[in-house]
């Protein structure tokens, strides 16, 4: 049985968890936080979550895990059969991660954990985040899903990146990323009705208070 290592507050962990649930796969969760402990580095070389334990060994990096699951497991397809359409989905997934998730992430400490982020970093994040959203508007189909009529890994990345980016933009820059992006707003609402998404959200909320308290304590 596949074993997913990580914790429910991690958006990257939740991407893999949702994919496993959507595909209807049996899997076990091993609760662990990222660390530089030698034992954890032995299974996740950068010390980050998630990592996936398979019968052959461990796989790290979320995009790679999602691809591995698609290539080796049955259930609902999260990548198109057509090679060109697969490439489009992969490009959208990478664009969301590089140009939306990562710029927003650079400001998480101030937005979610009461820390402070250097103004230069915030300025850079704002510019990159707005450019990333513009990229998604140009490239995404939202018909109704990011890449078209079917849910794909691009929607998994979108769901667990765009909501956090919206929080960053609103708190730090007083910008509503959804104000002139009704397609994205509609997709977030649609995905929010998905039973598996609701399960992931409930699990995250159950851990959130303790996680934030621990993160704030570690910051001091």
C-alpha cells in the first residue's frame, strides 16, 4: 500500500492527498513534519514534505509524486491521454507553482505566522504574483476546469495555491485577485463542493490551530 508522509496543513501534502482520494486509491498517512533530522533526510533529501513511500522506495517532490501516481495507479485520470494535452496540463501546473504559489510563499511568514518579511521581498512577490495571475488568465481555459472540461493535476495545484495567494495579496497588498477573475472564483467554489476536497479541508482545519501556535513559538 502507498504511504503518504506529511501533515494536513501543508498545501503540497494536500495536493497529493487529494489526487490519491480522487483516484480512489488505498493509502496510509504517516504524519511527519519536514526536518533536517538524518532519519527523515534519508527518505526526503531536502527534508521537506510530502514524500510517498512505495513498494520500491521513497519519492519526493510533489509534481513528481503526482506524475508517478498517474503512471502507476488506476482510478480517475488526472492527466489527458493525448500527449499534447498532457503537455498543456503540465505547463499550466508548472506556471501556477512557479508564478503564483512560490511568490506568495515568500510572504507566508508575515501573512500567516505573525513574522516580518523584508519590503524588497514583498515588492518582488507582488510583481511576480500579479504577472503570474495574468499568465493564468491568458493560458487557463476554465471550462470549467483550469485546462478544460476535466479535472487534472493543474486543478490540484490551483486549488492549493491560489487560495493562499489570494490571502497574501489581500493582507499585504490590498488586492483582490478574484475581483476581475470570475472564472477562478467559480472554479474555487465548484472544487469546494467536492467531497474529497471537503475531507482534506476538514483534516487541515483540525490541525491548523496547533500548527500555527507551534510555528509562532518557533519564530520567537
